[in-house]
């Protein structure tokens, strides 16, 4: 254990699986104390039971990030269990892919409720304590959809563009209060959702190979590779990084810009 995150008390959403779980594992390995939140309570319970950490280093609760009151309660509970929150990782999100005229109002609302309002609910609940205690850091898990538009993925990129706006707005508003707010933008990541997408094709191996071939290095990120970037961004190793978006996509977005 290197303890790069010793003294960090992290509130992490969307923590039960995928990138969120990988971030939780990486943060624990670096000495952080965590409070994990997910809307799937059963899955979260199983996840926490499988994590290895000293007693008292993990708290958790079930909550939907779109519910501001539930998140405010979760932050209060977190402060009681692991101490004042000085790092927030807004990882919870959902894919909503359609076309503009086919997307339903329900899809539009849920997309923004989770991907944008959820991050704001958590930030709004955590910021007062951070300010009172002299500072903190917020990391929003964005996406390469935050600055690119891919047809037939509406309205997901609209929300992810807005998440970058939220990141920059909060960063500039509270920089003088010791708060850093940044975003991390993964590209393709080998999560369960991506694997299920490949498996939806008649030839899953061919679908996987097609995705890999899009990338300059011939492969996509593992969840651990995204988690390691998150550890760096919430650590004290980048104290002057603020209102920034770190892209972790193997160079794919640059290749797209060049075409």
C-alpha cells in the first residue's frame, strides 16, 4: 500500500460495479476511506462484502443520485461514518442512446436527472462541508461524448456536454475556497455493459474486434486503467489542476479529429 490517498474521505456514486467498483478498489489500495452509494442496494451489499479494507474504512447506502433529499441524507450519514467528506467522485451515470425525434420525454428526463442533476445533487450536498473544512476535490466522470457527437446516441452527449459545463462552473466559482473540480473522460471501456453490447450481435467476436480496430493501439481501456487516472486526479499530486478534463481514450478522439 502506497497511501497516496491517506486522509482522503471519499463519497463515490455508482460504486457497485464497473468503473465505480474499480475506483473503489484503487482508492482503498491507496489508503482512502470510502462511502459508497448505488441505487442497486443488493448489488452494493455484495460489492462491499467483497472489498478488502480495514474496519471502518467503508460505509455505504442505497440512494438514487437524482433524488436530492436522499443524497443529502447520504452525505450526512457518510460524515458520521467516515468523517468529513473531502473528495467526491460523481461516477453514477446511464447510457441513453436514440435519435433526436425518437427519444421519449421519459428518456430525456432520466438522462439529465442521472447524468447532470445527479452530479449536481451530490456536489450541492458535499460542497458546504468541504468549504467549511478548508477545501476538497470533486471529480466528475464524464465521457468522450462530452466533446464529440456520434449520430444515434442522443440525448446522452447533450447531458455529458452539460456535465463539463457544471465542472467548469463549480471549479471557477469555488477555486478561492480551496475546491478543485475536474472531469475525467473515458472512451471505450471494457465494462459489463460493453461486453453485453458485443454479445447482442450475431458474431460477438467480430463486434469486439471491430471496436478494438477503431483504436490506435488496437485495444480499449480496462476499468482499472480508468480507476488509476481517477486516483491521480483526486490525489494531492495535481494540486493546480482545476476546471480541467483529462481524456483517457487511447488516442481515439484525436484520431477522429484527424480524419
